């Protein structure tokens, strides 16, 4: 959490607000709600990538939070200059966790929780705040996990 609060921020606005959920039963409940929200939003999609997500999430055994013990939701306070500051806070937390041997994952499939007014009220999020980053944290079940292969051709041009 401390690493998140030390992220770069435009004109030092520090627009991030955090909700930390460590209650396993609530994490599982919010997992179900996030799945339902996503499925409702994309039930009629014809976009091939989204169709695959819908099929994946329709399986009862699919857990989008992967049974992680901690869910941290990063919200942007209202009227922020740049919501990217909240993404920077999220990445800082993920990098700090990695350095401590803690795994993390940004769960974009959980974005629907940010539009669930009942959920927002339950977790104490004031009106006008926007969910930017749903993150999970926990100790990986596999040791020595390696990063996925990265695309080599991402630099368009070097200009000296």
C-alpha cells in the first residue's frame, strides 16, 4: 500500500483511494458479482475475443480472482486531472509485491464492480469515484514463475 501512495502524480493531486478486502468470503462473493456483471454486459457480443471470455466465465469453476487472499481496488477520486496516476499507483504496488515474493494480477474482468452501486455502497466508496484497477495479491502456488515471452518488435524507431 505504501508503494502505491508514492506513485508519480500530476501536480501532486494523489487522486487514488483504496479499498482493501482480505475477507475470503467477501472476495469470493465479489468474484461472483464481477463475473455476473461481465456476462450481463457482453452476453450478446459477436467480438471473437469477448465471446471467448464469455465462454470462459460461463463455467461455474472459473474464478476471476483465482482464490487470492487479498483484493485491492484502486479508485480515482472525482474531478482528477489524470486517472493514469491511479494506474501508476497500482503498478507501484504490483512491483513492490513482486520484490517481496508476492504475486499480483490486474483483473480487468472485474471492472463491472465499478458500476455496481450496491457494491460501491457496501465497500464504502463515496459517490463520483471511479474504479481504475481491481488487483489481487497472494503467494503464487508455483515457485520460480517466469514472465511470459514478450514481443521483441515493440520499438518503432530509435531517434538520436
